[in-house]
C-alpha cells in the first residue's frame, strides 16, 4: 500500500511540473555566460545546441549562441528560424540577462510539459545570442556600469550598430531610379566606407548561413519597439518617417512586443528622458503605443535592423527595453517578468502570413522569388520586397491579415500566381506551395537574358546588373568625397 502511495506521489510530482530552475538573476560575466548555456544544454540535451559564431570578439571572446529546436543543428522545411541578439552595445546589458533567463525558461517549461512552449519549440528553430559585444560589456562593467557611453562600442571603439554595410542607401537609390530590385542587396555593395569589425562580420556570416525569418536586437536606454527603416530617405537627422515596403507587418511586429510587455505601450507612463523641450531625441513613446519607426525617432546609417531586412529574408526590429542601460542586479528579475510574455509573443510572430515550398516535377527550387501584392483594398498594392526560397525550396512570408496575390518566379519557369487569405490570430502560417512548369524552350531566356531581381513577367527583361553597379558606385563615391 505504502509503495503505491509513493508511486502516486512521484506521479503527482511529475505531473505538476516540479522540475525547478537553478537559474540566478545576476549580471553574468563573460566566463559565466557560456557555463549557463552549457548547464541549460545538459538539462535539455535533445532540444538545444550551444555553438559559437565563426569569429570571436576583438579581445578573442567567443560569441556564443544557444539554439532551441527539436532537431538542433538542422534546418527543416516549414519550420521558421528566429533569432534574438543581445548586448550589441556593451553597456546595454538587460537583453543579455533576459536571453539567458529566456533560455533557462524554455528548457524548464519544456521539461515540465508546458504545451504551448513544447509546440513553439517543435514548430520553430530559435537562436539566442546573449552578447554580441562582450568586450564592451567588460569595459562598461569594469568602469562602474554607470556611464551612458563607456562600453557602448567594441574594443576598436566602433559602434557595432553603425558598422553594417549601408544597404538603405542602395535601396533608396534604386527606388529613385524606379528599379524594382528590392532584396538581398549585399551583393550590390561594391565598396565599404569603413572596415567591418569582427563581431559584425561574425553576425553577417551567421545571417547568411541560417535562413532566419524573424529577428530582434535587444538594446537599452529607452522603452520602445523600433522598426525599419532606421535611415531617413532625405538624410534628415530626426523626425522623418521612413517606411519600408513592409511597414504594415513591421508595425504589427513592433506592436506585438510593446503590447505584450508590462508597460511599454502604457500611455500613462513617463518618458525616459524628461529633459528640456528642445531635446529632439526625447519622446514619450508610451503615448504612441510603445512603438516608433526608426528614422521618425532619429536616423542612423549602418544599423543591423535595416541590414537584416535588405540583405536577408529576416524581418528585424530593435527593442529598447528600459530607461536604464545597466539596471542593478535586484531589478533583473522584475524586468524578466515585464518582458517574458513579450519575448514569447514575438517569437510566435514567425508563424504569421504564409509559407510553403516552390518546386517542379523533380524537386525543390532554391532561390526562387516569392512576390506579393496586397489585394485587400480596392487598389492592389504591390509589396516591393520579395523574399526567396532556401535550400529546401521553402519560403516564409510574414504578412498581416488580408487578401494577397502571391507569385513564385524562377528563371526558366513560367511564373505561377495564387490568391490567399491571411486570417487574424495565427499560430501557424497558411501553407501555399507552388509547382512551376519549365519553359518549353531554353531559347526564350537566352534571347532576353535572365531576370533574377524580382522583375515580373511582362516587365522589360533586361539584365540590369551593370546598371546597379554603376548606380551604387556613383553613390558610394559621392559618399566618400563627403569625408
Ligand atoms: Zn543600443
């Protein structure tokens, strides 16, 4: 009898989910950070993997990532990939600790059979990079963790969030020329105005290696979810709304974070910098729903957010997590409770819109273009930002609710268009697959040249590569002479 009672108790403990966490809320230093990740991996070996990016920081600190997936190390078709990047500015440290806490939470809830977390991990591949700038963190911490600027930059005194190639300049120039080449613009960079730092290079290689769909960078110093573009079209330093082709979707992504956060979207809260009225960077973002377009706040060049959108298929926003850049240890746990639901709700957004596979009779088509027109209103609105299929022919197209015409294009095939309705409150993207028919003769493409840059059938088929190069060259030269 006693035996059955013990078995019963053991079952009760197992079912009530008493796998407890040993995670401690504190500022983890650069030696402790990988140990925390390793410990989580040991607790959840089947759903995690710890790895370092291809290059370490200037001072040789590896940039560690923990991945959550039911197939760690492998991309699977239909499974979107998401990333969070913390501590880009070395003295903005809350994101770093929140990502360690999030990793521990995901593992612990998974072991405790939390159905929602299990579904999230089974349907999404999640990568967390707690610290992109460990050297800056070190300097900031050693100098008392108080200064607004010390430790912001990397060990070469470079601001990593100004160090990405400026693809906004390229896209704005193409817009002005009326050329609809609107994605994967890194290949159009012919010259850099500044050397790319090791941390930036590591992150660019990471972005290129993994087919991310959704991303956020975690900063501090204000409380707002900031979305592209960060750079103004006119060059205005502040207050110029710089909409991207996916403005609706980006607003939705930013609002999801803000509204799921304890007080980011609260109109009653104080602004972070209540200073003199001529300070144009002081805003009370609570009064505008906790979100802002980047350049409508202030314009910046070389940021990671716009780079991500213009160089890859990943939609990225920038999250300013609080007024304090380096909050004291005793506030970390409270900040976790304020951010936890927002961090999870944002990851779920990788499942909005549509996804599918583009293929032909014999298999997948890699690098096919997926182009979308919003046909919800009376006037069709093309979204001039195409996305491309990955190694398994799979694509993920984040969209807000509405009706869309979606076209899959690849040189050598007839384009195929389909109409789809994106519903509200998605926890899974609508699946929309395409099977393309090869053109009967290769002669067609040979005559007109291929059109790999999102040009639709019916538009003039000119091979425009040389023109892009001229344009970007001209532009980069102009920029060089300014200095
Ligand atoms: Zn920052």
